[in-house]
C-alpha cells in the first residue's frame, strides 16, 4: 500500500516538475538560444515568474517536443504558429495535427516495381517502342533509369503485362489508361467537393475551431475514407453490368439482323 502511495506521489511530482531555461532546453534537446527564439515567436506560453527567475512546466516541454515533431514533418515555424494560434491548448493543437494527417494521408497502398530492359522486352517484345515509353512517362506511371524502369504500381504493371499477354496491344492499354485516369480524376474531384462542402467547411472560416471539433472532424474523415472507396467500387461494377448487358444485347441484335445473310 505504501509503495502504491509513493508511486502516485512520484507521478504527481513529475507532472508538477518545473524547469529553468537551461534545464528545459536540455530536456527538449535544443539550445537555450533556440528556446528563447521560440519564446519570442510566441510558440510557447509565458513561464511562471518568481522574481527574476522564469519557471517552465511539463506543458512547455510537451510543446517543444511537438514543435520538433512538426519541423521534422516539414512544417515551417510560421505554419506551426498558425496551428498553435488556432488552438486554445496543446491538446487542441495536437488534434489539428491529427486532422491534417487524416486529410492528407495517402489513399493508395500501391507498391512500386522495378523491371530491367530484358524483363520489359520479354513482356512487351517489339511493342516496347519509344512512343509507348513516352506515353507511360507522360501519364506519370514510370520513371526511366539506365538499366530499366520503375513503375509506381505493381498491380497496374501486372495488369498491363497480362492484358498484353492476352492480345491487347500495349498502345491500346495505355490509351485506355489515359482515358480511365481522366474519369477517375473527375470522380475524385466530386468526392473532394462533397467532403469539402459538408465536412470540412469549418476549416475555411476565419473563426478558430471550437475545442474538440478537430478531433470530431478527424473521426469523421477516417470513417468516410473507406466509404468513398466502397462507393467508387460499387459504382464501377454496376456500370460494368449495364455496359456489358447493353453491348451483348447489341451484339445479339446484329447477329439476328445480319446472321442469315452471312
């Protein structure tokens, strides 16, 4: 029982620990000059003053560690200041960071694939032309190195080689890829408009988000992401059903119309 009480007291002491400037800088892994610079830029809340001595707490250390993490992610100090200014507490800032991560996180989980020129020649033969290579580069799917290429998506590369193996010309595959990309870009634009208007409109206003709102938006974005993929997949498969039935019905009509004469 006494051990448990001691642990609670120790934890409370840790939470209440205060640092002088030099101690805080050392704990955060920065120089005192950098710490004072952050203080001048209002990236840190004011310290507690005791005479001429400034005392900093755990919330200051947490803020410094958060700033370091944001700098590593590529944020500028100006952007970090805006994030901090948008929140009323360190927790609000952390929630804004989580919201940003949810918004910009990659949707695709594609794995790049490398192929040397011998493998490409075996897969595409004399269809491995300068024109087809240039079209692949223009679509942004491959980068060319001296000893071969890197494709951004193993799945798309596998699909391309399989279609060519089934007799579809590589030029036709690339043309279909280009036209498909135009349509899926339009689908993505529609989804972005819906999410922006109905879920993220609060971010475009001048009024800072209310405490906790960033966390709620993050949860909604994370729930909506898989829904978008489900809708896109369902719409595509239903469209394929409609098109296949229509094309087959047209083929049967032509056979009835011209079959006896042939």
